């Protein structure tokens, strides 16, 4: 049985070490500024203003380069604004410091994945799952990486592990359905995505993925009905045209996304 205390001890020791090494505590003014920047960063994230969040977390990271929490939030914010390669680079610069920590490896894997380096992402995510076998996000991200590499059997295996850890999770089911579709099993993709749509009723993306799969399968009535739940008339019409052309073996542009 894995000794969880031993796994978490290095982080605790690191925090104690960082706190104990300071010759003097931060003065009240500096501490206040740091806290203000941290609050501003979190507020920006809550408003989905990830560009501002990245700016704030970058400032914090420059002042506190050994703070893993700040580093993770900086990388995540950069990833959300499309600067995934930069996020991966910043994290790789700290790999000797944080390589033992599963959250670090998972975020680095996600950054590599978003930057298009799926093979590298798999490597980091595998190690992350070895260090924390109970994290469904790492398995789900690994599934996406395998899909990018067109290793669909391995992708589905990863999604099933994620689903076992977080049953009925609409994010996992959505990714699993896309994997089935990419592997050519659209029927199973639809069944899986119907389940995801029932779980994540407010998730527009899942519904429209379901509409897409129905369209690919030739179920035009279902595709149109679901599309109309979220899209305007022009987008619905364009998407239906895409589906009809698809079945005529044409190569149209991708359908509109809401």
C-alpha cells in the first residue's frame, strides 16, 4: 500500500524549508502587496480574464519562484490564453525542483498537450498517474494525448480509468465519445454522448457535439433538433448543409460552433 504521508512529505518539508530559511519575515507592506496581487489574480480567474490573471501570477512567480501553487496557476492561465508553449517552458525550467509532485507533472503534461506535443504529454502524465493514481484529470488528459497520436485503444483505456475514478463525469464522457467517433464508432459515440448530455445538461458544447455526431450518422432530424437548442437559424442551416455534403463525400469547411 502506498504510504500517502511519504508521498506528501517532500511538499510539507519544502514549505517548512522555504519558510524557515528567510532571514527576516516579510515586512507588513510587502506582505500586503503580495496578498493584494494574489487576490487580484484570483478575481481575474473568476471573471475568466486569464490574460490579467497570467500577468498577476507572473509577478508573483518572479517574487516567489519556489511557490508551486503560484507556478501552477501561472501555467494554467497561460494555457487558457493560448500561450501553452510558454507555460510548458516556464514549468520545464522548474522540473528539477518539482519533478516529484503529481500536480506539477499533470499541469506540465497539459501544457505540452495544448502545445501539440502529445508524445511528451503522455510521458509526463504517465508519471503523474504513478504518483497519484486517484486523479481522474490526469487519465482524461492522457486519453486526449493518445487520441492526438491516433492510439485510440490506449485513449479509451485512459478514459475508462478516469471514469472509474469519477463516474458519470460529463467531461470524461464527452472526451470518450469523441475518441469513439475518431476511431470510427459513431454509434457508440452517440450513446456515450447522450449520457454525457444528460449529466451535463447545461453544457452547450456537449449538446452540439451530439448534434454533430447525429449529423455524421445521418440522423438529420435529431441533429437539427439539438442544434436549434443553442444555435441561430443561419448556423443551424449551415451545419445541416455540412452534414448533407458530408454524406456526399464532399470536403466542406467545419460547421459553425456557438
